[in-house]
C-alpha cells in the first residue's frame, strides 16, 4: 500500500510516533495549520469518514478518546478536533485522520456581540 501513514506505522519511513495504542497512533502534522497540530490516525487503513462502515464505530470513538487523553497529557486545555472529508473537504492523505489543533490564545479574542460572551 502506498499510504504515508501506513508507512510511518510500519517503520518504512521515519516519523515520530508520540502516542500509540492497539487502535490508533498520534504524530505531529508536518504542515501545521495551528501552533500545536497533531494527527490521530487509526492503524486500520480506512480512506475517509465517507468510507466508514457500521463496524468502524469503535475506531472513531478510540480516535476521539485518544485525542482527549493526549491533549490532557500535554496540558492542552482548549483545542479543536477536525476531520477533513474528501478532496473538496480538504483531505490530502487518503487515510482517515483526526486533526488536533491548539495553541492559540483564543480567550483573548472578543466576540462581535458582548451578549455572546455570557
């Protein structure tokens, strides 16, 4: 298989795995879109959210819980979790992955309407 994530997992190409369990692994994004940008990747090769089947629900759950636990272990208190789906949705690599985006000082950004701050 010619998948960069599978090659990292199988140690065919270099990649620093920051977290790994029996279902997922986490690496840094090499082209970050946030000050802190990590990818949660299932070990099972599934191309996209669009390709999920009913039996894959545990993998998606494992990805979200791994992201939560990883963020907590790195003392990241606020973050975004993002799945890009398909080329039109911004997905570049055809292997399901969840982006953990963090590191902004969003608490200093004011909302346009002060009533929304309440």
